[in-house]
């Protein structure tokens, strides 16, 4: 570990490769006419549906499409085989609220400021649901996590936002919900099909079961160790996702629906000496699966690092919606299209209850993790140490300085944008009670959110 000499900004204000280069663009144009200003030009019925599946606490390397040896994910693997798979997708944060807020807005945590348990996504920040609703989409979501309760702001833009499965905080982390999510979503999709109202739809389904406390499933029994139970929860959720995809097929909607599967963050099982999530920005916590299926597009794998914050601009381009929002992410359509994008660093952030703020930056070769409290940096050479086991900052101080300069610039830009967008919004929440009910008994365990 090297102590850097560059001063960071002060404490934040609280509050591919694939065939057919033109295939994706052709599909998008066939689906929709381009809109201006995130509004509706009346062409809504010709646009594709969008299904966004987020899976809580799902690290990429425990899925078969990412090389895992256990049969945890045959249905996601089948989807991946006909989709574009991003090998190095990076989560915006290592716990749920800031990460999902970033995924839904394409803003970094230091802009939207939903970074603590007693915070919410402010109404000044437009979500993907709000943009699509303005473009003529019907919008639907099923919540299964405490942080998806309406008061945390992630329900913005949804005409239908089902919070039944999180109506009791003290039970939310113990419930088995994947099958109920699919039941609810299937009923809604069936009703939409029968109504034939001419409106395309955007559905966001959040699956929670891979989050602790891990519940055993006899049909997916890999063993009795903690990681075995975790894998069983993944397999249980994978089956539910498969049933949802089957329902789309049965209803004749598969060829008219863009499907995205992504995780909010991963989970540590002693990789860097701890368990849980939210306490670091190491690979096991911020490398997430990201699978994008666009009907008619050739399957491919993308190796360059991208961010989950890139999903909003990507989906908007795919469905033909132009928007003037200031996104931190960028459209990945050129990569879906078999082309290239200039590499750029991917930022993650986490704010800890002990006053620490961490930021990481992933490039093609390097991974920097900086602690703004004690001004220290760790550097990992991803070409030779992808699991981030050896800090090489002492021998590459020039690289540390260069990457820290990028981090500082990105964070400064994010804060300027935050000031322009208005102050963050706070909630009255008994944080320690909430953490105890969510399964974290002691303050030192708080980062495991």
C-alpha cells in the first residue's frame, strides 16, 4: 500500500465480438422511430418491450456463463448463449441502494447521493422508468428488497410498483421470493397481452434470494457450507428466471422483448479476509454478471470493462428514445453491434459508516482502490493478478498518481452535477434497528449491507 501525496477533495456533502455490425441498429430501427426530448411521438406500439432482471448479491464467477463449475445457472447460461455477455461488467457500488440507484439513473453514487441507509434517490434525478413512461411505455416493477420500498425513491416512474413482498422489514431478508416474483410478473404480462392496449412495457423484477440469510433448497443441495447454500440460492433463482423466460415465449413476446440480466453487487466468501458485501470494492463485490439479449442480434462476448451505469443509455438507444439527460454511462450499442468503443475507466464508490469513502477504478490492465479517509491507494495488475491479491502500488507509483487523478476528476465532475441537480434527500430511519432486522447484529458488520 502506498500513501499518496495528491490531496483528494473533502468529505462529500451528505443529505465483442459478434457477427453483423449493423444487426442491433437494424433491430432497433425496426422496433421504433426516434423520439426527441424523451417524449412520445405516438410510435409507441412499434417499440420493443424491455425486461430488466436484477439479481441481488450475485457475483459473476458463480454463474456457468462465467466459468463456474457447478450447475448453478443453466437457464441464465441458455439465455447467455444467444445474447451478448459482458465479461467485465462493473457495479457502481458494493451494496444495493447506491448501486440500483445508479443502474436506474446512469449516475454515480456521488451524484445521486443515495449512499446511506437513511438516504433516498431524490426526485430531481430521472429514472429509466420515468424516461420510458414519458415515451409511451407502461411501467411495472416487483420489489423484494427493503431498499426498494417506495420511500427510497426507486419507484419513480412506475405506474405499477408492487411492494407486497417487502411490506415487513423484519421478514424481508428471510423470505423466499423468487417464485412469487415470477408469479406476479407472469400475471401482469398475461393481463397486458389480453388487454392488447398497444403500449410497449418496461418491467423491472428484482430477485433477492441469493442475499443472506441463505435458505436451503432440497432440489439444489450443493452442500452445507455457507458458499454451498449461496450456490443453492442462485440455482433456485435461476430456475425462476427460466420460468419467466418461458412465459415470454408462451405468450409470443420473446421476439419483441429486450432482456437484461444484471446484479447490483457480488458477495465475499473470505476472498479478502471477510464475508458479506458493502465493505470493500474488490472484484468479488463489484464484478457482476451482465447479459443483454436483443432479439435478432448475434451472440457475443465483450471482454473490455464496462459499467452497469451504461445500461440506461444503451436501452434508450435500442428502443429509439433520444434523451437530453446527462448520463455518466454511455451506450454500449456499438459493442452489441459487433463494433468497438474506446476503452475508458469504470468507477465504483462506497461510503462506510465509520467515515471512510472508497473509490475504485477499473481499466483494461489496472485496478485502483483509493481510501479518501487516510489517503492511501492499492493497485492491482489485472493482467497478472485478476483476483486482486497483490498490491503493487509501491512499484508503480506513477500509475497510482495517474489513475488517482482520473478518480479525482470523475468525482469532482459528479459532485458538480450533484450541486446542479439539487441536494440529496434524507430519511428518518433507525439505521441500527434496520440493520439488525436485515441480519446484521453489530456495528462492525454494517458494511455487509
